[in-house]
C-alpha cells in the first residue's frame, strides 16, 4: 500500500542557485574578501561551476529532472561594474539565460541581490550608505527593462542572514560586530526592497514581486527558563518577523528559505544551538534535520496573508546519504501546511549544483547535481532522480508506514 500526497495543480518545482556561487569571476566585495584568505577551506570562488558558460547544459539537466521552475540571481557587479556604467553584454547574457529557461518550459524566478555587492558600492559604505536603496532601485530598473519576459522577481535574498552574519556576528564581509549597525542594514535593505518593488511594478504591472527570507524555527534551550524564553522571543521577533512587518505591503509573495531549528540559550544569542531530536541525522554542515520546523515556519509566513514559495530548502550531503529522506520528510510538512490552508505555490530545492558555499568554500555539497570542480563534470545524484519523480507526478508517493 502507498500513500499519495498530491500537490495543487500548477505547483512549481525546481531548484535555486545564486550568481556568485555558480558563475565565478566577479568584481564584488566577496571576491576581494576571499583573496584575504578568509574562506575556511582556503578556496576562492574563482570560476565556481562555470555556470556562466555552461548554463545551457545545466538547464538541460534541470529539464531532465522535470523541473518546471528555476531560481537564479543576476550579479549587480557584472551589470553595473562602475557606478552608473551599464554592461550591455552582461544584460544580454542574462536575457539569453531567461530565453534558455523558457525554451525548456522552465519558469524563471530572478533574484536581484544575493549577498554580493559591487566593489565600488562596498567601498562607499555598502548597505550602510543612505543612498544605496536608491542606487539599488536604479539598477533594478535597468535589469527589469532588459528582461521583459520575467514574471517572478525576488528583490533581495535573506536580508536577515546578511545583517546577522555580516554586521552582527561579523563572520562575513565587512566583518562588523554591532547590533545597531546590523539593524540599520536590515532597515536599508527593507527600504531598497520597497523602492525596487515600486520600480518593477511601474515597468511590469503584472509582475509578481517578493523577497526571500530565511526563517528559523526558534525554540528555547531550557523551556522553563524565563531568560531563555525571552531571548527566544526576541530572536524570533527580530530575525523572522521584523522584515515581514516592514515589507508585507510590498510583497506579492513571500519567499521562504528554510534550513534550521535553533535553540536559544540566554547569553549565547550570537551562537545559537542547532538542535533537533536525537534520531534526526546530522548533515555535513552540522545542521540537524528537523522536518516539522518546515510546517512551523510556513505557518509563520502564512500568517501575513500572502502566497508563499519555498525559495530554498536543502542540505549539505556530499555522499547523498540523507537527501532523499530530507526532501521526502520536509515536503511532507509542506503538504501538511497546504492542507491546513497555507497558500504555498512552489518548492525550490537548494541547490541545482554543488557550488561555492560562502565561508565554507567548496567543501559543502548542496547540489542535486554533483560537480567535480577539477573537470567541471556534472553527475546527477540518485536523490535528484527520486525528486524528479515528485516533480513529474506533482505528488509525493510514500510507502505506507
Ligand atoms: O548557499 C546558501 C544560499 O546562498 C543562501 N541560503 C542558504 C544556502 C545554504 O547555506
């Protein structure tokens, strides 16, 4: 006997990537920072997956895997290499990328900012500079004009992760450790999102515009400890809700990126514990799987009354030991949230390809498709073939327990 969980008609299935992580060769703040030797495995993004030149073949793989949508980002530093100077060749390239997806009946979801800043922008203060939202909206206007065939836009990716890691924990460039500056950056990004939303709507009134937020399922480390509980509440308010409260009226949809449950202990907010029930496997990142968290964060995002897309969900798992189980169990909770009335319209697995995982370098393997970074050879992982059947059937077929 089998149990079949059907997804709504038209539900979109696919995977996500970001420019810096797969394209390589950029003139941005991360490239500069990597060269200072800051990446844990000593690598630099370099040519990454050479997706800049191999995108057609990569999209053939996505097609073979029955993906019906694909999320990727365009790189600001390629498009505007110097302030006010536009690189038409880069825009034409991204137009070809969109066309390549359309030719394969894959719906493009385009992210306009995914952590990296052009070097010239970083040098004048990046997201701390009051003029950055205006410059961002101007850049967005150029991209939207150049890509009239895109219907789904994601303005910024995980503004909360960026504010946290770059300005509060200080683990990412520009390595600041200040909660005031972190909040200021989060607010700047929200202003940028609103201005970009208006710019896109002015050019394409029918476009669907949202942002992709990283949502964490926060729990108290010691449920009966009042200080832990207050710290947990504050983390949830700032990390999960603050962005949504500021931007909800400028979101046609909310993109939910979900990876983790975190346990908060008073006094260690900068270093939360990534925990889950004992029996859940540990992924290569040291992040524990915890599928019910997916349900809780979807309910949280759904409470803002917008439609949702799961714009990222995945794990580092070089040997593909857990990926199938991970996708199966997390999708089970996506389905449960749908049944409980949450309006979820698609699921993007992170990631299509193994890629440059920020400070971890190339050591963490998130791809449905494995990449050999010496030869650039791609090989489809078994879990990706299994996920392909979910996409093809628009249903999750579960063996009866
Ligand atoms: O690789 C990142 C991505 O850039 C943003 N969300 C989380 C992923 C895995 O860490």
